[in-house]
């Protein structure tokens, strides 16, 4: 009786074996071969309230939002020194308060992505911002 039970369990398990092994055991497969399902990775959905910092050198598009203050007023050019980038690159800033944007040079500085940034006097003027104010700008990379 015990051997019969073991034989039934063994043969029922053969249906779970790959087709090649079933042939070795003398058991043929009559159903269509079905490819095993590949587990799907869940796709990350960004939280609308959080802006995750991007990989600095690889990002194109929105890099994040930062609070900018006037940098060295004697340093010429349109630039933003920000921790949102890891290398010097071209970009654009948008200042929602004036609905103005400007193409600028993005220059990396040390600090977490949530730290503030320093902006040139020329960039502040191009955005229509007062150099005395702290301004919140959206930063985009090219």
C-alpha cells in the first residue's frame, strides 16, 4: 500500500517537471508547453509631493526646485551654483513669481539636493527677481 501511494505521488509530480526530464522518466507531456511567468518589477510611482534628487550627471529635464540667493555680484555671467548638478552644464531656470525663465550655466556645489543655491546678479535680473530676495526656482538641465 505504501509503495502504491509513493508511486502515485511520484507520477503526479512528473507533470511539474520540464518537458525534457519527463521524456527521460518515460512520461510524455500532452498539454501545450507554457513558458514560466517572469515576475514583473513594480514600477515606481513618484510621490507628487516629493521631488527625488536625480543622478547629477545623467539627468536631462527637470532637476528639481531650489531656493536661490544672490551669489557673488562681481562674478559675471548667467549662472546658478547648485547641489542639483554634479558637473558644470547648461540649463534653464524658471521663476514662477514672474513667469520668467533664463538659460544659464549650472555649476555644482557641495551639499544635499535640498540645500539652497547661489545665483548670479545677471540671472536674477533676467528672471525679474530682486537681488535682495530669496527666490524659489525650478531647475532644468539640457
